[in-house]
């Protein structure tokens, strides 16, 4: 797709959302993530809703959007496995490892991703990075552990702040808080994810290395670029 004017970020999101339809398996339930890029995918998915059984969603916001478009939503406990999970990322590296959680749904996203045989990441090219860590790392935490976890990140050179909404700590769909951690360079995402997930009070760290992407559909000025991992 060539055009004289560069595509806006919104147009790139719509492009990759549309491209992700080719990974949806007819007759099955599809795993659906959260965020502005996924919203474009949900809108595209509505055009083939008669061909799928429904969706498992990773957030209240996505569930509401799916239902509003007439797509049945199943609880994650009702399905044994999904062929594919389609979601965005705040960062993705050359191996398909991601940082997610900018939309505060990281725990449910990881749960649904773990059910899926394949993770298809949809993103614009600004999200592709040489190493994870420039985007503030979201970590969902049990509130009483927040300050101790923040001190542990400080020992690694990171600065952790409790995410705020309307002057109060943001409360996730799971009733917890989020720490956003800056100043990290995550050179071994797999080991980092395993380590931080063991810290008492961490519900989920926003590094997706154990549930990494198998495919990334990247919106670029030249159109959709497919990266396979």
C-alpha cells in the first residue's frame, strides 16, 4: 500500500487489526487482548462474527466492546485451549518478548495468552525495540507489598511509582495496584520474568517472555510487516 501522505498511528492500528483476521480460526473461540490497537481488531472481528464461536477477553473494557458488537464472550474457565490470542504490546524485541500492561490488564492478558497455542502481536513499528525497558514496566502488585517491591526494583537500578488515576492509586480489574518501573534495561527477559514473579506480593510482571509472541504484525509506512519468531 503506497500513499503520498504517511499513515497516522490510528490508520496503522486499523491496518494491523484488519491483518490479524487471517489468524482467526473459523468455528473456534478467539483470545482477544486489550488496548487501542486491539479495539481496531475487535471492530474488524465483528465483520466475521458469524464465522466464530466467540471470544475470551482479557479485560472488562474489551468484553464490553465485544458484546456491544454482538460477539459472544466466554469465561476463561469455560475453555480448555485457544488456537490463537491476539493482543498489542507496549514494546516488542527481536525475539518476540514483550512488555505489556500500559492498559493495566496485564494479569488477565497473561492468563488468556497461556491458554493459546499462538500469540499474534499487533503493533505499530514504534513498539519494536532492540531491548525491553524503555517503556515503563507495569507490575501488578498487592497493595500492602507495593513499597517493598519498589525497594527491590531500586536495588536493580529501577524507579517504581504507583500508577495514579484521578489522584488515587489506579485499581485494576482484579482489585490491585500497578507499579510502573523506569530505568531498567531487560537484557534477559525470560530470567527477569521468572525472578520478579517470585517476589512476594507481585501478581504479574508485565514482561511476556514465557508467553512471547509467535508472530508480530507490525504497522509500517510500507504496510503490514509480518515478523515470525
